[in-house]
């Protein structure tokens, strides 16, 4: 929403109805024919899909200021993912008709929406590049750093990532097995870079985490492991 001009932002905030979301509440379900859009005002949601083998895959994360469900609203397709609230949040639920009318009346908003979709695709592309070029430990450090920056705080702070994400969710985001991710989380904990809680991670040493994310070990010496 920060990409929108002030007038277009104000008009968007007038659309739809305001409602609250509970933790783990499903906002949209994969395969459904619904077309509404949700403008997140506060919170964190995850978009997931089922593979042919029945495994759930995490596609993306969205936070306050992001739109969810815009593609189905624009082209009338069925939902391509299930969207679940990771924490308590709130947002505005907007009908597809109202959303399309808003885009027709606000060309700048249409351009901003395109940029948002491109950013989501670029985020997914970065994940794929990380899968190919970095070992699991480095991928995990890079992800935790991005989560700290994007969702809660800037560099240099002790950051509680109480995002409601399971270790399986983190594994999906870095393209690793859950057992491997669990092991590498313990490595980060034992190095004093993070502490672990139930569905939460606290970044304790951001500078050390950043060094590791750059492909060096936590002390800044050498490479951080081998590619799995």
C-alpha cells in the first residue's frame, strides 16, 4: 500500500468492510471460486498449496499493507493457494467488483499492484537462487535476516520473530527438509545467534547472523559449510 499515491490509498481504505482475523484462521482456500480481496492492515498471513504427493508447500508471506487474493479478483480464476493467518490480525475484505472498479478509476493503483506482484515473484526467485547457490545454514540465516527486516525491525536490534511459523514452514521457505532445518536452527542457537521458542525465533546477534548470511561463519572467517 505504501506504493500508492495518497488519494488512491485513501480510496482503497474506504472499500470493503473491516474485520479481524484469528490466529490460524483460513482467509482463502485453494481451489475455491471466491474472488474477494483482503487488504491486510495488521498481522501476517502465509500462502500455501498442496503438491500431488499431498505435502503442503509454503509459497509466500504477506504482512500489513499487502493485498491478498488480487489475482483471482482480476481474472476470475479459482484460488491458487490457501491463505492462513499466522497471528491475530485485521484487514479490509473487498469484493472483486469493487476492487476492479477501483483499479479502473485509479491507473496509478493498477501500476502499483503490478509492482507488488513483481516483488512477490522476485522474492520467490531469490528463494530459488538461494536453493541453488548456498548451503542450508546460510539459506536459513538469510531468511531470518529478511524476516527481521521485512516484518519487525531493522538491522542491529534483538528481534522476536513471533510469526506463528512452524519449522516445517521455515524448511519450505529455504527448500530444505524439516529435519535438516531443525538441526541448523540448533546450530544457530548454539552459536549464540538466535534463541528458540514455540513457533518463534529471537534473533540475538544480528551482526553475526548477517555475516553468516553473506556466506561466512559467525566469526567472519571462512565459508559457512558446504552445499548440501
